[in-house]
C-alpha cells in the first residue's frame, strides 16, 4: 500500500484579534501535502490569534485566553490557554512556532502547569521539548499511547478523566480514528481542542501512521457533536469553529446525521480501485475524500490529492 502523506451556566462575550509575526524559514521533516498551497514549503508568516472571553459566574468575572500560532508550512496549531495575566495556563501541542505563546506567558506572568499533547504526529509535537525546558519542566499530559512517543516526564490521562491545572479544569475526551490514543481536551466546559479529528468544515484522515480507522473517527466526531452547540472548537489545523456550526454544515457530520446521501463515483487511490463516497473541502484549501476500496471493502478518509477521479 502506498504511504499516506499524509455549559451552559456561564455568559460569554468574545473578542478576537490577529497579529502577524516575522516570516521564518522552516525545516521540513514531513513530506506530501504538508507543504502549504504554494508548494514551496514556505507559504506565509506565522499567525497568532488570541480569543479572550469574559465569563460571568457565581464567583464573579473571569477571563479565559486562547492564543494560537499556526505554522506557515504545516498549518498546524499550537495553543496557550490561560485564565488571564498572573493566572494559570497550559500549552496544547507543539508546531515549531511556540515562541509567541511562551513570550505571551512570560509577559503576562502566566504559570504554565502542564503541556497537553493530543497525539504524537510530528506537526503536533515539534518544539515541545525546548518549550518545556524554557518553562522549567512542567509535565507532559497525554494518553498512554502518545506518552510512549514523548521524552521526559509524562502524566498519562485517559478519556473521561479530568485534570486540574491551577484554575483550569480540563476533561480528556477519547477521540481515536486519526491516531490511536488521540485525545481532545475540553477546557472549563467551553472550549474544546480537537486536533486532527475535527476541523472547520472537514474531519481528519484515517490512513496516517497509527490511525485506527473510519468507524473510530466517525464515533469520535459524533461524540464531540454531543457537546453544547456554543462550544468553541479549536482544531489542530487552521481556524476555529463551533460545535453548532459543524453540526449544521460539516459535510461528514451531515452524512452521519442522515441528512445527506453519499455518492457512488468510481475512482482510484494509490492505484487501487475505489468508490468515492464523499468529496469534501479540507482545511488547506484542497479536498478530503471518503472512499471505499474495491479489493477489501475498507472505507477510509484520505487527502483529495491521493484520489484520481473519472
Ligand atoms: Fe495528525
């Protein structure tokens, strides 16, 4: 087989703004589709996005900050999630562009208690060892299957378990499919970090190394869909969305809800005859394809660039 390249009690007010850092040259240790639209390997400046919310609770007003950097080549996200200046924080995943997040934490006196890792693919762990060292060595928190691929101290966590990190409460949600042991992290019940399972308008692939298949991915996505519609979704690549938006418009979710039909178009994938069931957008401007292989009957979600149509 050819290798794949590939609650409700609170009132929230949101403000978001963008800032742009300097373009930097990136080392490329991934191949295939993680090359940016330009194909040059250098597509854009890193993007840093901060979303801050004021939460009105019984105890008074709190702030939750979610700051994101996006690697310009891989389009993968790393996040700083914190309660505000002088408060508690965590890092989620590494994309080799953690500098702006660390600088924000240092500038605002945010104590980073843990480094959460959703899954061990290189575009989601790059730079984490250096970041941990700069932070004085807070432990990694990851599923057992992910922890085995990380160095240093790892606190393992399983789906359904909750981590208290300073003032933050973080629930791990088991979301296999794209990778064994893949976790999503729900922070304070309002913001879920879905990595490579759920993106804005699409879902993750199921044939990357360590993937556990389409049935698991579908179950993981539909489990996330049980969160309140207003829950903000912070994916592993590109821009945020909400559970409500994906429930209504994500083409995979619409099929799994029984709203839309799948197709029957013949195609081939890596030279294997297949049926194209769904041709959907992907986060990088390309496409994601849901296919069924003729030889095995196996179904999978693959990058559109792997599919020959017609
Ligand atoms: Fe991944």
